[in-house]
C-alpha cells in the first residue's frame, strides 16, 4: 500500500509539470490562429485531457463492466463541475464568457438529460450511442463554423515547436494520469467499495487529473477562458463521445445494487449531475462570473457527494 501511495504522489508531480507546458503551448497556438482561449479549451485541450476517461470507459465496456464505464464518465463530470470549477473559483473569481452559459452549458445539460433518459432501463444500446455521437459531431461543427476570434494582438505567436511541446506534454499528461489512476484504484479496492462507487469517485477523480492540472495552471496564469472551457468541453465530450463510443462497441448494462430515494444508484448520480449543471448555470449568469463564495458552495457539494457515494458503495 505504501508503494502505491508513493507512485500516486510521483505521478501527480509529473502531471503538474506537463500541464504547465500544455497550457503554455495551447495559449501560443491559440494566438497563432487568432482564436480565443475558450475555443481552444472547448476543443483541442478538452478532448486531449479526456483521453484517460476514454481509455478507462472503453476498456471497462469491453470487459462488460458497464457500471465502471458509465460511472467513470458521470463521476468525472460531477467532479469536473464541482471540485475543479469550485477549486479554481476559490483560487480566483472566474470571469465567464457569455457563450459558455448561452451555448455550451445548455448543450451539456441536454447531453446529461439524454443519458438520464437512456439509462432509465439501466441499459445504453448502440442506437442510443449513435445518437449521442451524432449530436457531438453537430456541436463540433457549430464550434468550428462560429469559432471565437481573439481580439488581442499578442507579442509571441506559436511556431512548430509549440505543436511538438503540446503533443509531448499531452502524452506525458495522459500517461502520468493513467499511472495515478491505477494506483488510486488499487488503494480504493483495498477498502472494498462497489464498482459504481469506485468508478464514480476514485477513478473519476483520477481520470480528471489532466483537467485539474490544466485548469489550475490556466487560472494561475489568469487564462479563465481556457480554465472554464477545458472543464465544460471535457464534460460535453465525455457525455456524448465516451458513452457513445463505449455503447457502440458493446451495449452497456448497469446493475442496480443500491437504491437511493427509490432510484438506482446510477440514476441518482445522473440526477445529481443535472442539478449541478442547473445550479452552475444560475451562478454563472449572476454577474457573468463564478465568485469565490459560489466556488466554496460547489466545491463542498462535490466533496460531500464523493463521501456519500463511497459510503453507499461500501454498504452495497
């Protein structure tokens, strides 16, 4: 167990350094192409930092571990919106681009409601996965057709070295998070919690490490568009893309091992995610910023949710 803890600490250290390089390269690439940091965060960075979720969820789906596959995605989304956005808002009040609230958050809400509807029979079949992927493609097309143009003339524009740095740092980021996840799962299994609880908490937090590192570094550099865009974009891609791909590869079947307020544990978690998104949209619209006080609220809720999931998971 001590070795697993050391591996976890070492991989998190590497993760932090690689995230710093990734953010710097992303900013310079955005400047080169005269697009906003929000656009870069919603697309390239979001998809790149979602790589651990893709790997874990697809592998779990292939093994018939539907609870772990979907639990990882739903847990990651709740973790991203609660823990990460809460953390960066506590660090510094986040300025919110109106497009985030009027375009991207509603898309995320629709994606989550679709998942909730599809999961009511505790299954996600290939047809439903295809629908999710089609909506994702439509959203990406809209983003590229209406990409945000940066109004800032910046002194240094990216060159070929920035693309190399971006790719290398992304690979290191994903690989170090993969090692961290493996160590975290070993630690979690030692305490004997359910597959859904592991997927929705420990694995979800572990596969969200790239998003944490990227958003924290972006906030330190006061690049709030990249910080927020990375989280929201990752959640959109997680919901539409990862669950869509996983269910196309193999139909996902969920097990209702525990019922909470009359709902299967998985349905309860998705319902919490819907409420989290609605609450965040309300916070973001208030002055078009996410304040420190609001950050404390969503951060606290995220922590309590994880504790509750583990508690219920140990009971099942």
